[in-house]
C-alpha cells in the first residue's frame, strides 16, 4: 500500500522501488513507530480531532499489532516501502478504513524524525549501561593492582614507573568523558518533532506537549522547518561513538603490544584469540585487532553523516533516508565492541612479574635521582645534567642505575647520600608521585573512590 499514490497515473519503476525502499534498514524502528503512533492517536482523541471511540479503537489496534509482532505471530513485510507504511497497512487490515485517520496532522517527515529520536534515546540509555559495566571492571581490577608496578611510556619508550591500577584508570576517565558526551547528546536528541507535519506545522489544534510527555521527550521543537530536517543529533551520537571506539582502540593497541613475547605483560584468553592455519604456535589477538579496526568504521560513519548533511537545503530531502544506516551501524559496532572489550579484560591474565622485570635497568628512575639533587639544593637543569652523565656512564659500562652504590654516585656529585640510593627503587619512584591524580598507591586509592562515586 502506498501512502501517496492519488495523483500518480503510472506505477513506480521496479528498479526505483528497489532503489528507494528502506525496509531492509528501518525495520528495526517498528517498536518506536507504534509507540509514537499510540501517543499521536491519544492526543488526537484528547483535542477532538478524533472522537474518543475512534482514538481508543486505533490505540487498541496498535497495541494488538505491537504484541503480535513482538511475539513473532506477525512478521513485517520485507517488500514494503518502509516500516511506517507497513505498520499502517497492517493496522488497516486489523481495524479497517479508520486506520487512515491516524495520519491526520502528521507527515512521514515528522514521523520518521520522531521515530529516530525515540529509538536513539532508548538505545543510548542501553549503551550507557554497557560503558558503565566496562568502567566497573576497570575499577575492580585497579583495586587489585594498586602496588603492581610497570613502565609508563612516552614516545613508546620507558619513561617513569606507574601502577597497573593507574594505567587502567586512565581508560576509566576516558570512558567517563564518553558517558558525559553521550548524556549530552541524549539531551539534544530528546526534542519532539511530531506536530511539525511535512515542514510548516498544521492547522489542527494539536497538543504537542502531551505527546512529548507521553514519549518522555524533554521538550518540543521550536521550528517546524528545522524539526523535520535536523540530523545534528545523528552527528552528535556518531561523534561521541567515534571517540568511544578510539578509546577502545587505544586500549586494544596496548593489549596487542603487551601480549607479545617481547612484553608478556598480559595473556589474552583462548575465548578472544584465534590460531593460525599454518603456524601451530600462534595465538592471535583477533578481537583486539577487530575492535581496533572497527574504530575506523565509526569515523567513516561520522564522516558520511557530515557529508550527507552538508549541502541539503531546507527542509526534508530524501537523502536523509540514508542516515539510519549510519546510526544503526554505529550503534551495533559500539555496543558489540564494548561488550567484547569487557569479555577480553575479564579473562585476561596480568603477568605482574614480567612488568616488574621489564623495569630493571630501564632508567625510568632517573628523574627521581635528579629530583633528589634538587631537594639537596641543586637547580633542576644542573641536576638534569649530572644524572644525564650518570645514565651515559651506565650505558657505556653496562651498569644498572638502581644497583649503583653511594660511592659510585658520589663520583658525579658529592652531595648524594644514602637517601639517593633508596629513591632509585622503582616502587619508591611510583610511591613518590603523591600529587592528586598521581600514580602513588595513596593517590590511586583516592582516584578509585572518585571513580566509584562517578559510577554511583
């Protein structure tokens, strides 16, 4: 059934039918389409556009349709033009010509925009729970590794020792920013377009606030032209989703590197790795690599959505039909990546001995030796030069900095004392970083409490 065939004398070309159909994409909107239609029908009954009996019959038919589709008794028609026309067709079969009154004071333009916003609002709420689950695991793992020391890197070179807890919590705070961005996007999504009709509003006495309240939107749109053509909220979501994927990709990159024989910091479970068809010894971090690869997919969907919108005149244009593929792909990719990241981390085995061993002779304690000289009165630039010479001496003579004796240190500067030797232990270096946000166990314990508060 076409919703628009009255003025046409010829049927649509079969290739155009296939080319323009969106049922294969927008079928997942069936639930929110029915919910929005129920709210619209209730409102039409309240304002007198429909009689109370008519509204009640339409709502009853819609609820019955919802139950039948949900239970699997009734299937969506894959040959339909879109999910909206399919739902209306099914409602007509159920209650007759009265179904045609449901579309009073409504266009597919504001109907589609409403469905999409309602769908995304619900999906983002679900997505936020996935993020929180991953954050919760990061906190729980961090509590177990307050004193686990490993190299911190800059430029992929050993820089200063940090705790594994501190390292993992960096990702917690990245995800917390992602939560903020998603919550912010959700607020802008929660604007009701229904009642804007095709582009100019309608002459019927609608109560848009009633519909907004029933569908739990924060407010109604202010301009009907903008309402039917606005897809900024799509870009908002895809932008936030892209950053989530980039954060997950960064963590995956580290897990991939850390699981190599050269590092051995972590062993990934058989559940999230695969083997080689030719090399029996291989254990490949496929899930981590796929998440890293799928991050590109989100960036591509964001770029696609931006390009889709850049040249569109007001108001609605059929180009906007393509937005749903970006949204659905984005939602599915982010959700599956978050879930599999959690599976990967829950089953990971952290090799704390390998982490500790990798610190030996890495000079990541050199800054603390310079700081020791500063505390004894030297300017930092002078201290930096002295310790630089000590490092050069160790490299040339294959010495370990933390194993140097006080006598050896005093050759380079006589103000070194026994405290200077003590400060070179990597655990002492980590424990010395007591500033707020630092890597000392005390500072990280405070950070964990803040993370728990954020989750609560």
